[in-house]
């Protein structure tokens, strides 16, 4: 997979558009989306937990929120978590909450790593084809060349 990939047909604008985790549609900009997660106080540790991070449409754009979502909902406008200031905000969430680091790092990659948001949708297809070397530890640490390769190889098959 590490061969240089020169031309790829992208469906998303890098770090400007995302897929909604609820409806699957494209979120056109960070102003049109929200970052949500479930949060509750852990009495034993006197800390808040954070789990089930998801990127969804802003309510003003489309109501992409399950009915039970408000029970333990924490959220913020997506543009609060993009750019360098947004990365700092995400790291602050990590330092203040008990969370699954691997799942949380996937959200960081979706928001901040070129090609990741689009390419990660094709990873299951690559794994089915036996390309287990792309993400051997299943933590989302995929090289830029491999991300581009995933888009080039599998992007057209998802149209």
C-alpha cells in the first residue's frame, strides 16, 4: 500500500466536510455540525466520563439525534474542535474525562488528519480483501499514503 498515490477522486473537502454519524450524510462545514458524546459523573472517581463520541449535523441544519441522546448528552459546535485551537480543546476534554483513548483518538483523526474522514469508511473493504497491514493494531494509525490508497482503490466502489 505504501506506493505513492498521486491522483485521487475525493468526495469530501479535507478538514472542511465530515460524514454524519447518525444519518450518513455530508456535513458541509464545521458550522453545520456538532461534536457530541455521552457524559456522566463517575461517583467512584469524582470525574466525568466521556464515551460514544460522534459527529452529527447541527440541529438547525438537520435533526440527527436519537431520542435518548439528551439523557447524558455533552456537545459543542464542531467549529470549536477544528483548527489548532480545536485540537487544544479536544486535548482538554481528554485531560478532564475518563475515556477510551483509542476511540477518542479516532475523533481527533477525523477532525484533524487529512484524508482520514473519507478513507476510514473504506477500511472494512480493505480488511475483507486481506489488507491487514494498513492498521495492524486497529488503533487508526494509518499513513497518509495508505489513506490516499484506500480512497483511490475503494472510493469508486461506494458510489
